[in-house]
C-alpha cells in the first residue's frame, strides 16, 4: 500500500503535464494557422523605401468592395496638398473608415490607384508606408501597462522628456501628474482604469510623439463631454499643424475647423461644406 501511495503522486503529475501539453498544442495550432494566412496586401519584390513623406495624397478613380460585385467606394478621386486639414463626413456605413483603411494600405483598391507624393502606395515598402501615419481612433487602443509605456508606443526608445513634452502638447500632462503614480500608473485592460477623455488624450500624446507626416483621426470626440471635447480638439489643432490631416467626424462644430470637407455618400466622394450648428450663422 505504501508503494502504491508513492506511485500516485508521479502519475497525477504526469496527467497534469499531458493536459498542459494538449493546451500548448492547441495554442501552437492557432499560432501557425494565423502565420499561414495569406496577407490581404502583398509587398512588391522591388518596393521602394520611404523615409519621410511630404504628405501629398491622391485618390484616382478608386473602386473598392469587401465582397465581389458589391462596391463600397465607386470612382473616388480627390487630391490633398501637403499640410491640408480635411474633414471627412457622411452617414454611418457610407465608407469613411474604408477610405482611410485604403490610404494606410490595409486593403488594396479593386481599380484605380492611391498615391502619396505622386507614387502609387503599392510601390512602397509596407512597413515604411504605414510609418508615415499617426492614427487616433474613436476607441483608443491602450495596452495593460503604464501610461508612459502606452505613450512610448508611438516611438519606442523615446526619453522621459519626450514623453512629458508629448503629454503636455496633448493636454494630458496635468491629469497624469495628479495621479499617485504619475506616468507609472497602470491603465488596466484596454485602459479601463481611465476615463474616455483621458484615454483619448494619451492616444493623442502617442501621435505627438510619433511625429508622422500624415495624421488620421476617426471620431476622436464622439464619446466625451463638451469640456473634454474642447481639450481634445485644442490638442488636435496643434497636432495637425504641418501635417496632412484627415479628420472623420459628424460633429458640426468640429467640421468648422477644417479647411475642406469631403462628403462620402453611397460610395461616392464629393466636396462639401459643414452645416452650421444652431446659433452659428
């Protein structure tokens, strides 16, 4: 009986090890399945490098659909000069986000071409191309780590002075400094320990730190109160200076800050003017 008791523990350990191995194999299978996926866009063999774009953008007869025979964008053509501040407006599902997804080459157009500085996006190295963009989303993507590390994601290896300078420019430094752990504060899963406005300003600080020539903002003020919206837009105005900026927004008071408005409706893009909010003539 004593020998049987001694044998029980090793057998139990072996059973646990087998279960752990099975879980590991499942994880490996999923990882290899992801690695074996064919990419949506393919880099050309002799793609050219792109260190720092001037920021000129051109859409020329662009057609695109997520499914064959169903077009989301139809014959889209427009040009943006370097440093332009352009609003993109339209109803939900009109194709606003699709437009900027094509610009960042998450997808390739079915027909036509998209250019940066007069060169087809498909001629650039993908990593170099995407490094030309700073993106501020409606729902900021924050990682479960410190505020400092989340800001530094915009430029890995940046020094503390650079992080603080970017946070000041984004109107984020004051609330960060008031936290018990300051820039070492943990933000929690997806930044849930911070308010929506605080998460958005950290996302803006990340964009300031990256200092990319083209800025894309997708509804950055859609889920904040009026006071926070003013702080975010004030920071966004500073961030847009000297950069080609595309701002997706349905807020009329925000559209009034743009030099041009591109209206996306039923897959078509046309020049438009922001409608004045009530009380503004």
